[in-house]
C-alpha cells in the first residue's frame, strides 16, 4: 500500500516528519504585499507551505446570494459579491505569488471552491490541491480534481464516515496520492469537538492514504497529539494579527505561535524515534548509580559454594545483573571475595 504523497519533492508518509501548511485564506485582506509578507514570515517560522483560497464568485454562488447585503465588522463590501471580490486575486497576482514563493523557497497552492477555480489553478500547475469540507459530498468535483494527477488533500469537516468513504472511492481510482484530513468546521473549534480519535478510525478504514489534520483551534496541543496519532500533514490558519478585520482571524495563529508549532512538531518527530527499544550511550552514567548487580554479601573464602545467603543485590558500577543469579548459584569461587565485591563468571568453577 502506497501511504505516501510527494509535494514539491517533499516526501510525506507515516514515518516522516510533519508537513506544515500555513492557511492564509482571506487573512491577507485583499492586499498582495501582505500576502507576500505572510509567505516570507511563514517560511521563517518553519512552515513548509502556504495556502490561499480561490473562488469564482459567479460560478460558486447564486445571484441571490451575491446580491445579499453583507455589512458588519468583517465585511469588505456592501454586498456579498463585493466582499468576495475584494479578497480575490487574478492571474497576474497568482503568477507574481508563484514567483515570490519560489524566491523565498516555500510551496504555494490554493483550495479551489468551484470548477472554474480548479481550472484556473490547474493552468498554473499547482503542486497539490486541497478539496475543502464544503465539497466532501461533491464526488463529480472530487473526480475532476483527482484527474489533475497531483496530490489531493481531502478535508472532512461536517461529514460522516460514509461521506469520507464515498469521497475516497471517488478519488482513488484516478489518484493514489491522497491525504484524508480530520477537520471540524467551526471557527474556532471547541476542544470537545476536535475528535482526534477519528484519526484512528481513518487509519483502520483507509490504510493506504496519508493522514492529516486541519485544525481550526488556536491551541497547539491538538496538533502535537494529532502528529503522535499519525497525522503527517498539519494545516493551521495563519494571520499576522488575530485582531484584524476578517472572519478567520479569530481561529488563526500568529507568527510566534506558528514558529512554536513548527519547532514543537520537529521535536515531536525526534521524540517518536524509530520504535526500536535500545539503550542510549547517554543513559549509562545515570544508570550506573541505580543499576543493580550481584555482589558478595560477606567476605567469602576460596572454595565457597555459593548460596543465596552469599549474594547481595546492590547498585554497583560493574558485575553480573540480578537476572544472571542462576549462573552463579551452586558454583565454587576460585579466589577470595571481599564484601560488596561484584561476582564475575571468571571467578567461578563448577
């Protein structure tokens, strides 16, 4: 089973380090220079990728929804159309961002919310595609994007296991590079709704895919727990200032938090180790004070046949371990031993 995807030469599997996506979404407030600054800072914080969201308003929304008044603290226009268009970038801006992402050495991609946006991103040869939770039940769209032959990240917020199975069955015949991401579609998500144990369900049901976690909580503990449970792609909403205008800022982490997350995930990868139980050289000094050995309980004369009464178990720097006691019981010592002197096999004979 493959259980691996590759994004811009970065191999991601159950045994690799985490792949961190800084989800910018609309937190740039429609300003191209802000996006570029966020790319740069995300890279400096240790993120592997940055992500935007691409919408074609007239293809995605009904006329009624586009004309709906949209006023309030987080609005960027009088109608929903004006609001959405204020946060969208066109072809020239995307080309500039692709160039800048290469300049700062960070992977850049976007979530298509509709068919035209998917084609728009395909024509720009995006390295990976995210299918948002809103399209978890949209199997025609899933099949369409899967055929782009690039890795697919599937978010599963608001869905059931049957929804995820249906999407899996739609994507896998066309594209084996799939990551299924646990997600809860609230902003921010309550701890009781994170439901990380779903990752165990996904691992059982979909053993041939990479697992991921799209976290809408500012809390970093959930990301570390998800990594320990097998999630290798971690997506986190990112902002320069969580007090800014915009609906996503409240569920987004700031640069210092993103840096802490990336550093902590790197440490978590090291902490997981290779699964082979073995002693480390650095342990020897500490264990020297506490490891128990077999030593003489009293002064013992040459020719003594060793019994339990002749043996004491104490901390010592050398000698036989207690589990080796049966190797010396009933044996005869060939030279005198003083009290607390460690036993060794070369001192004994049958």
